[in-house]
C-alpha cells in the first residue's frame, strides 16, 4: 500500500509541482530529470497497482499465489467495487502515462494538464473502493474527505521529492522560488 502511495506522490505530486510551482520553461537537464522522476511514478502506479490487486485477490479468494495466477478473477474484477475501481484506475493511469510520454517526446507542457487532472481523478478509485466507502456509516462525504487527503498528501510529498531531486541539485537559481 505504501509503495502505491509513493508512486502516486511521484506521479501526481511531480506533475502538480511542474505545473503549479515551476510553470515556466526549464533547462533541458532539469526538464529531463523531472520526466524521469515522474515517469518512474507513472510506471510504478501501474506495476504496483497490479501487484496490489493480485495480493488482495489472493486474500479474498483464499488461494495460494501459484493457483491464483491461473484462477478465475472475474468475480472480483466485475463483481466488486474494488475490482471495478482497479480496472478503471489501471486504464486511466495508462492514459496518464501516455500523456506524460507525449509531453516528454514533444517538449510541450500542455499534455501535463490533462495528465494531472486525470491522475487526480483516478486516484479517487482508492477512496471509492477502500475503507472510506465500505465501512458502516460511510458516505460520499467520507469518500470525498479520503480522496482530498490522498490528493493533498500526494501533491505535498511528490512536490518535496521534485524539489529535493530535481530543483535542488540542478537549478540553484530556482531553489528559492520553488521552495517558497
């Protein structure tokens, strides 16, 4: 779970940092490192998400991991909130990764905006399928609060990572503005 949260922070927070904190043009080396750090987050969200789904499915179906890989997961994928959220999030984050790649390959910032908005939106899948949605007494307000907390934490932690690994070592002139 924490690996998934870190991956979300790298993706959502990194993209938000680039768009909201350092929106102007950046030197090529700084821009490249931004895309590497954020790209690691995009790949990790997909890979860690798949691993987390398999581990939760293994627990729900009470199967040994070897049998799970060849088992029928359709009852979980189509019949539960978690399974439906997993499918939507995986496809959504694949689209976010494609937009991130498009921005990197074309040296344009505009694809980062839809990537950022979609990443924030698809992060809500954790809130819509997790404890805030399934516990007794939960409501759409608890789901919204959980998503707002997840989004804020992702933006904060991902922004700090970008500040520490992208701006601080490569852009001494940008440190003060980015930190403030």
